[in-house]
């Protein structure tokens, strides 16, 4: 059995590296060594070593609130973090404990890993998993991650494994000089995992990659809102807004107007580029997801499909809805109600295409604390604790 488990770990590492992740030799060694199956003890090892995110906890409404993240995105973020032997690391979001174990392997016996999670039962389970994997020195704390953990500060590295809406002042206060912060940051409804370093009076990004994480809860929770449109369909909005779910379900059940865009992007370009373009330039943008199930789907030819759900994006207007679809590789716009909304979405697709289909490559994010002035940049997003200035 040990030989089979080693083979599964090596196969997973090969998949991760094929995706361009795990470029840091220390990250490679950690993924090759730390046994993921011990952090998912209720699953067969074959499933634990798939390159997939695995939900481990849901709230009372069935929404996922904790998971073991996809190993590829974990490796991407660990590459961004660039932790080294002997360093002190703070992790926001303990999950199963697997990421903390990878960090503990990287920093070694001379380093220290502290992991904070909001839920006591999650911390208890992570403790059991870490002890089983031979990582008793990882410090686990039940608390609000936005407050960090000052008792073990300062930290050379801080990483959040949960989507954050804002950059908590405590993280800056607890970071050592020349330290680094890596977080999946909300950019008006889309997330990018961004590596930040301090540059004088503000944070400046060193890299940005697309990602998708469950949102942070607690004192730093963002304004995102989810609405259940039907038993299987959920509407996601980047901010609070009045929505009549039943009325929207009726609209989406109508036969839409279909408009070709003449643009045929890859799935990666859609996920990384067009979603970011819409989020930053369209105030009424939205996403819709439909869980897999029996019966005819409400979302027609959604461009992003996974085994568990189909996902699309678009514009939710006051008297119409426009959604992205895909037919034979070409991106199309489905218009419901007022045709003006479909025209607006079509214009965004053409604008993104004409601009060279920009995505996360070359994206720079500067985060200025409230009260600190800075340049305006291409896009400005106001948060509670900081102002984000985005440019390419």
C-alpha cells in the first residue's frame, strides 16, 4: 500500500506541474512528501489524490463553507508565497490542515506555522489530521482570521486560503519587514490570488493568478450576495441588490434572443480574461450557476461546465437579462427581455476582444490604506480598509 500511495502522490504532482504550478523546488518536495489522503480520511485514497477541490463542510442551507482546495491552486499560491526554511507563517483558514502541513514541511523544524479558522469544529478536525500526518508543531487557533494572531507575530509570510474582500490592517501590522502576503482577493465579484509586498505606505502586487475560493466569513465578510433562483440555480452578485428570484426564474424560462459575437475564446481566456473585464467594467454584472441534476437545464449552453455545475456570466438589468453562452466554440449572447442589455453585453465582449483579451498577466494591484493618497490608475475599487488601484 505505501508504494501505491507514493505513486498516487507522484501522479498528482505530475498533474499539478503540467498546469504550470509547483515551480518552486520546496513546493515540489512538499507535494511529493505530505500525504493528502490523511487529511481526507473519509475518502478512498484514489479520490483524495485527484486534482480537485473537495468540499468538507456545508452550512445549514447546503452551501459549502470549508474544503480541501484544488492542489494546483494550492501549489500556485505556495509558489507565490515563496516561503523558506526557518520562516514564520500565518495561514488564514485551516480547512483540513493539508496546506498547513505543506507549509510546515517547507519551513522545516526551525520555522513555525500558525493557522487560524473561524470554526472550532474545523480546527479540531484539522488538529486530528495534522497529528495523524506527523505535524504536531503546527499551531491551530480558533478565531477571526481578519484579526490574525498577534501572539506569534511578526510573520515572514501570511497566506489566506479563503476568498477575502479587503486587506485587513492586522495583516500589515503582523507582517515582518520584507514579508509577503498572498490572498485570493475579491475584485468586484471575481477573485485573483495576489502576492503583495509592502512598498512604503502601501501594498503592491508581485503576481496575480485566477482562482476561486469560498468567501471569508466573520468581521471582514464582503458584500457579495447569493440568491436561490430555483432548486438548482443560484445567482451571485458582487454587492447587495434587491432581486425577485421567482420573477427572474420566469424570465430565464423564456426563449431567448441569440446573438453571435464572432469571438471564439478558450475556456481559460473566459475564466481569466472576460470575467475580469466584466467585473471591473460592468456595474450590473452577475454570475449564474446551475447544479447538475435531472430534468432540462435552465441555463442554456453555459460556457463553463464541471461535473457538479454549469456556470455563466452576464448582465442583470432592471428590465432584462443577458447571459454568455457557447455554440461550436463561438461565444454567443442570450438576451431575455429588453434587447438593450444584450447589446451591452455584446459590446463588452467586442471591447475585450479588441483590447487583446487581457487577463491576469500584467495586472498590477496597488492597495492604499484609507487616508493615504495615491494615483488613480485604470480601475479603482473602494474597500473598507483600503483603496485598490488596478492597472496593466
